[in-house]
């Protein structure tokens, strides 16, 4: 029998220093869900990148704009939904950070990292919402 999913919803002002709240949140999830080191690290990096992108690219670092975070936990999966107030983006327009012309650029690796660390990633609402999922088993 599957238990009801654990749900949490939070809102953050678009201040870069609020990234520290994500770190504390992931530490709490580790304790609550008994996450192993690798899964905790993958979640932390992915959420940090998504949160950063929402603040910088989506909300244009406007502290009056909000980043919403929704967490759903079931028996075998944890899902994160990060939503900003921006215009969204076209996933196809993202440069490949592993191509030779992009290797020396200091930015542009966030989505690449998320795709490689998460079990599933989706862009919703024209890129204003990113859904990131990790299997627990």
C-alpha cells in the first residue's frame, strides 16, 4: 500500500543569499527521509542550480519577485517543483556546456548538471517551472 505523499510548499524572495535556506532544507530532508550521501549531494546541487536560475534568469534578481518551491515525497520518489515569475525559456536554446566553444565559459552548466544528477527533469509552463525528481530506492 502506498502512503499519501508528503507535501511542502514554500516561497522565497529572490535574494541570492536565500540559497542558504535550500541547503538547510536538504539537510532536514536527509534526516527525515534517511537519504544517503550521494542522493543528498545530487539533490542539493540540483536544487541550488534550479533556485539560482529562477532568481537570476527568471526573476532577474528582483527581490519583489518570488520563487516557489513545492516538494512531493512518496514511497519511492521525491519531486521538487521550482517556479519563478519570469517569462520562461526555450530549452532548445540552451548551449551545450561540453562543446569546445563553451568549455571556458564560467556559466551555462546548471541545466546540464541537473539533467545528469536527477532521475527525471521536466520544464513546464514554458520553462517557468522546473520539475526535478529523484528515486528513493
